[in-house]
């Protein structure tokens, strides 16, 4: 089974998979006059940094197309729960620099982006 599923479909396993957790603070968070920080956490969201090294043009297209919808469901190994979880995400800015583009060898250096829990 693939490491991650996007809308139920498997992809090539990423070369980089970094789990992260972001705290969402209330708008009235910040330091008060007595210099005490008030975080006022109202929620938490997962952020996954993912990348595929040296993908072919076909692999690059499949990856970018899978993460192209505005929102998508991703099943992935969650570091906090220790289990596979399915959550709704959206993608940040995506990049795919070219490594080589010769007649018989066409490769991208890497396809990389973050996905953030909705």
C-alpha cells in the first residue's frame, strides 16, 4: 500500500514526508502590558511537507494533477496519533524545477509543496 492516498488513489511514495502541527491562535492573542504572552489557542491543523526526488514527466504530472483540486482528502501516517488518518487538505505553492531535458532523459529535480489541513 502507498504511504499516502489522495482522494482514495495511490501515488508514488514521496522522497520527503515531514509531519507538522500548527497552532491556530485567536485574534486577541499577544503580549499584554505586563509582558505576559497569551497564546489563546483555538485550534490545531496538520501541515505536511512532501517532495518527490527525480520524477519523470509522467510521475510529475500525476503528482501535480492529484493535488490540483482546491481541497482533497489525504490518508497518511499521522505522527501524533500513531495511526493512518484521513483529513481534508489544500496545497500550498508547488514547484518542479527541471534537472535534465535530453532526448532520452527527461527528469525534474524535485516536485515539492506543503499541504495544509483545512
